[in-house]
C-alpha cells in the first residue's frame, strides 16, 4: 500500500486536554469502526464519549513515552476497552505510579498498567491491513518513540512545530534528542506530516528549515 493509499484509509481526530494541552489522537479507519489511540491523557473521558458516540472499537493503545500527560488516561481506556497497550519498555523506569496517583489532576481510578506489546525500533504494528512503523527516538525520555503511518508521523514529545521536547526531566538527554531528530525524523520524506504530542501539526520539510533548536545539517 502506498503512503497516499494509507492516508486515504484513515481519518484523524485530535483531543487536547485542558492542563497540559496534550494531544490524544484517534486514528480511525474509514472502512471499519476500528481505531488506534495515541497517548490518552487527561482528556480520556472525552475520548471515551467520542468512541461510544461513534461506536468505535479500540484496537490498540499506543504510548509515545511514559510522562503523566501522555499516560494518565491509559488505565481508564484499558479498563473500558481491554485494548492492548504498546509502549517502549525503557520508560517503565520513569513510570512513578505512587507519585502519579498523588497528583491532584490525575483521575480517580488511575492505576499501574503493564505493557502488552513492547516496542523497539522498526517494530511493525498492524492495523488490519495497514502497517505502522515504530521509530525509536530517545532523548526526551529514554523510551520515546514516534509512530509512522504512511505519510504521517506521530512524534510524541520528541519534535514539535518549531520546538523539541524538554530534556531536563528524568531520562532526558539533550544530545540524544538532537541525534534522534537528525538521524531518524529528518530522514523521513520531506512532505511527512508531523503530529506532535503538544501543539499544531507541521512537516519534516518545515522543521528542517525553521526549527530553531535542531537545524538540519545535511
Ligand atoms: Zn513528555
Ligand atoms: Zn507531553
């Protein structure tokens, strides 16, 4: 299937939460009622309402990395849908469950989860007849990944429009995030659309030209 054919088969909806402005993406097939969820956070109850209203079935929960804004809704979605959780195991080290549960904004019922599908670089996730590629992009955290779906890349907190993820939190590494962006993301086709964990979408071409934190070197 060509990248254009993949895009034709999918429809994307983004739900932002009110505290972190974190984007949860609902990737829906146009031909079936199946969806993949990327990073359900504090907006998970709104996402669940949307799923019920549209009669959608969650095939998998994809987690870009282990920060609370990206995982706060994972237990609730798992409980409601039973969908397997796919995440890179390196970020188990920063899932501080006791600390998370004490955070005032974290929803009641938040509980530890396990990774059903451990991710690694070039791991393929199938979504019926569409294959999604996992890109390992450490730096924001040690277990950060991006999800490449035809011509679309879900970049978590690795790459934003004109920005990059902070590296001062546990597991952050300022040298590694630059290497991940230059060697992995900037080598994607220039027209690849990037859907970040926060803020608006962009393209690889625009970031190579205009990103002030990681200018392209080649
Ligand atoms: Zn993060
Ligand atoms: Zn975030």
